[in-house]
């Protein structure tokens, strides 16, 4: 079975059905990119995988275990999430990243080692002592990534981690994601940017109005899409 | 009466000079009254915070049936008249009351108990509102990092610390300035339960205006000192934003 498996997942908020029976298999160690227009349900999908919210019907399996309200806290320990608009704690950059290691009970010297490695990955070691609330948007986004990577999750969920960032910041974050992917981590990257998907992903999935329209190897997704809607999305003809 | 022959400005100025005279001469009686006021109100504020912050946090961060009603009740109690609290505590502590066996009516302990009942809803209500005002994404972030409940509480309380200090300031203000509750359960006994506010009331009634004004000034200065310390703390936290 796939590392993450969604089976006919449906989710509605009040009167609107956001996810209309989404099924997808995400393999261990792959970097899959989920693309789709604004409002298509990408964030909702990530939140369900992280067990922050639950489907109305359908099932989600993580590593073969069915995700439920009861086991979500346990399953989530192996999952790292970077939110679309991350909030940092009112503390130093270092403490933001170290936080999850402290309650995991790691010894101080190991915490220091791991935090330094995580900050190195996003090239923020110089800012370790800075108050996180004084950071620029790009720096804050990188801290959020370091914070989600530092406890070595097997599965990493990223919601538009480079939206509104300049090329230098994008490069740093994409580098960190490549590195995570090289370490056999499973990465789910939600992005608006199809070029980013092209650069990074092993596979790409298109979510349109709550429906999983197409999931393919990156090369095929862009060159030989099976669904006409994918072609229109890639060509930018799909108005949204 | 001497006050009839004197203008209010003279009384006032006389009071001020007498106040500083008393403060500078560290009159034992005045010092005792001021110290008791400060002690009772500070302990009541600390106790109110010790119960009010955790309960306020729980109410704000859990969803349960009747939550809005609970919050409305607490907010109502934030404005409860001190005499009503005094009456309730009096009835509780009177020899025939349920807590009569404690025999603490007309003691500083009774005053602390009464003022704690005043400070508790203030701290609790303001804690609820400052936790509710936090960015909802903070909680979700903590959840996604798998933070245990206590760590989550620690971070959320830390994030709302400016509001919590406001809660403590408001609670201390309510305690140090009230007269009704401590009058009823303390009895204004000289050298034992006489506090600044009850003394001011007494000396005003007996026409000793200069002394009353002196005590009023001391009350303001004490209150100012405590608030200054808390405000400095608050501003230090705000600087980082
Ligand atoms: N808690 C909620 N209550 C009501 N509606 C919601 C809620 N969360 C999301 N929605 C709605 O669900 C739809 C999908 O939202 P979602 O955030 O998943 O979209 P998205 O694909 O991530 O969009 P974007 O690319 O703009 O971030 C939107 O129309 C949104 O308004
Ligand atoms: Mg989104």
C-alpha cells in the first residue's frame, strides 16, 4: 500500500462541497506536487492528511494505518507541515525551531546540533538569535520550514512555501526540499507555480474544484496529459 | 467644626503637606495601614491570578456546552459591587455560616478571601478575552508540531502575556481601590484590619480630612508604584513585536 492513501475523500464546509471524492496514492520517498487553481481545495486536502480536520466520508491511510480522530495525534508525530501563511512564535528564531525538540525530550547538545543543521539547510544560522517577529516574509517562511523539518518527519506537507518570495528565497527553499527528498522523505508540495512543480516533483497531481483530475509522472503530466483540463491548466487557458 | 472656617484649598494643601510629613516621618500607624492594604490586595491579586489564568485559559481553549453563557457570567462578575462580595463572604464566615468554623471573620485572611473573589473574575474574564484574541493559526501550528497540552498552554499564555499583565493590573486596581468588601469582612480594626480605603472612609466621616487626604495620596502612590512596575514589564514584552 502507498505511504499515504486517500480513498474517496469528501469534505464539505457548510453548504459547499470542497473535496468531491478525492483518491490518490502517494508513494514513500516521492516528491509529489499538487497544483490547482485557488479555492480548488489544496489546503483543505493537506489539513486532512495532517489530521487537523477530518473527512465527512472516505478514508485516509498513513503508512497503512487508517487516520482517525483518536490516532491523529500519534500519526502526526511523523508529519511536518508548513502552513500557507505560517505564524512564528514570539521568540527567537532558534527557539522557534528548537521548540518541538524540547518537548520531545532530546538532550540539549543534540537539540543544538539539530537546530543548527535545520537552520543551515535554510541558510538562517546568522539569524538564530533574532526575534522571529522581526523577520522578512522570506526569512519567516524559511524558519517555518526549518521548524517543520527539525524533528525529522517522514512526511512533509508544504502549502505554497514559496508564494510571494523572491528568486533567492525560492532557491533556498527548493534546495532544502530537494535535500529532504534525497533523504527519502515523502514530500507533498502544494503550489500555484507549475514551473516549481516541473523543477521539483517526481509526480504532479491536478486538483480542480475538489476533484483529482490527473496524477502523473512529471514529464508525462506536462507533455502528455490525459485529461483535456490538465492541458488547459498547463497552457494557462483555464481561467481562474 | 474647623473645616467650616477653612477653604477646601487649605484643607487640601494641609492634607498634602501632612501626607508627606507622615510619609517622611514613617508614622507607624500609617505605615501599618498602608502595608496591610498592599499585602491584602497583592495576595488577593496573586490568588485571583493563580485561579483565574488557568480557568480562563481552559474556558477559552476548550469548546463545551454553555461556554458563551459561562463567559457572560464571568464577565458579569467582573463588575460585581464589592459590598455584594463582602456580604456573601460575611454570611459565609459568620459564626452560623458554612465556613464559620474557620473563625476568620474580621481578620486579614477574610479580607484576602473577599478581595480574591473580586480579582478572580477580573483575571479570568480578561484571560479568556486575550486567549480568544490570539491568532487561531497559532493553536493549529502547535497541534501540527505535536506539542503536548501543557506546552501548548505555555506558548499560548506566553503569546498573550501582554493581555495577562493587563488582567493583573485591572485586578490589582479593583482590589486596592475597593472599600465595601474589606469593610464588611475586615471590620476596620485599628492595627489589625484597617486598610487605606477603610481608613479614608473613617477619617472622612470623623472630619479628619488631612489624614484622609494623606492616606488617599499614599494609596495613589502605592497603586502607581505597582502599576508602573507592571507597565514596564508589559512594555518590555511589547518591544519585540
Ligand atoms: N473552515 C472553512 N469554512 C468554510 N469554508 C472553507 C473553510 N476552509 C476552506 N473553505 C473554502 O473551501 C474552498 C477551498 O479552500 P482551500 O483553502 O482548500 O483552497 P486552496 O486550493 O488552498 O486555495 P488557495 O490556492 O487560494 O490557497 C474555498 O472556497 C474556501 O473558502
Ligand atoms: Mg490554500
